[in-house]
C-alpha cells in the first residue's frame, strides 16, 4: 500500500487543518561551539526574539503552504502572548486562544551552534497554562479535515484525538519525548510522525527499521513515520517500508534546525491535503522532507518556512528535472 488514509470531505467555510498544542516566544542566540568549555562567559554572535512552539509553528507552516488553518492553544495575557497570537493572526490563521490572566506565556531560550545549525532548547511553561480536557473547544478542534496535536497537555490531547476520531477527522501527532500516557495518545492517532530517537527509546529497539516494525505491530492500521534529520525519513505501513533521503548542499548550509520537525509535519499534512485520494507515501515524505530542509536555511522556528512553489522547485531540482 502506497496510499495514505482517506481524508474526510472538504467542509465549506471550515479550515483544512487545526493544530492544537504549544506556542512559544523564543529567545534565540547563535553561539560558536569551538570556544573552550571552561569559558564561563561567551558572546552571542546573533540574538533575536522570535515566535515558535510546536503546534504554532506547524500552523504557520501549513498556512505558508497554502492551507486554511486554525490554531487552538493557551496563552498568557502578557507581551509574549500577544506577540504569539499576533504573529499567527498576521499569517491568516484563525486563532482560538485559551487565555490565562496573570500567567506568563511559554518562552524558551534557544542556543544554535553556528557551525552545524543544531540547537539546544531551554524551555519554561507555567503550569497554569495547562489545558484540562473539559476546557477544550471541541467544535473548533473537530471542524477540519486534519487535526495536528502534540503531547504538551497530554490528557487534553487524548480527549481531542478521541473527539476527532468520532467526528471522522484524521489525526497527526508530534511527540518528542517519553512520558506518562504517551502510549494512550498514540493509540488514538492515524499518522504517527516521530523523531528517530523517540522511536528507538519508545520501542526499545536498536535500529530505526526494527523500531518501525515494532511500532507497526503495537499500533496496527496506522501509518508510522520516523524522521532522521539530515538523513531523511522512513515510513512503515501495510508491511511495507518507505524511505526518502535528506537534502544536502555544501553551497547552502543549514543554519538552524529549530522547527524542522514542525515544518516536516506541516509539509506532510499539506501535501496529503493537496493530493487527496491520489496522495502517495513516497511523494508525501519527499515533500515533507523538503519543507523541513528549507526551513533550516534561516534562523528561528518560522523564518524559513517555504511556500508550495518553493518546495516543488527544490524537489524538481533534486530529481534532476
């Protein structure tokens, strides 16, 4: 089987995609990793305050790729919350904000290695931003063809995924760390897109291939995708394994991997929606991988998000056509 699960019909006046989960304001600094470890004070080569967060970035990426998008999430009533909300709205995204008065919004310090583009994230999310299942705007979450969500508020995400399944909405998950009840969330998901390290840790397997097979056995009738950073991505479904290579151009170096996974998932969903019943796993993986790569060519989670034409141009060049 090389096709994807069938999508529900287009709903006039409704978004194509709803994303539910984390938003953030990122304090991003670029550092030179060649400096000695014992140095207690280092200069930042670049510093910027930018918008990010898993599902906020996925929403921004889907919108950039031409999809109609809604974002649902919790914000504080501070300057950073207003910045996050305003950035999403400026992209034409319908924002359903669950506002917490007197609570600071989620922020993160992101340090990017100037040489490799790899990032380290130090995050802070006030516990009062947690969304309980009974606080979910169910109608807003299930008024789409695809629901994308993360594991930030695990019980709310489980409830949202169950509601989506009842409504016939397809679900895609972003989980990057082990934790309580993660298995219960994965049980409710149609497309599992997981980082390779999470897949290895969760499955307790030694290789990506074995992890894919293990996850397929544990979550039958799902599409399991494992992302491998610059090495590309793999998928397993119906007993078949699919693989796409990563992109690499010495003359166009990766400058920041922040938001790469979020862009990958958005690219996956955007291509799935674009091709509809004709969507094929290999083509969707290639499009998603290209979306993630292009986003890594600029600083920050959202600065490099590409358009559909930019993704298609990269794929055309990569395939030699």
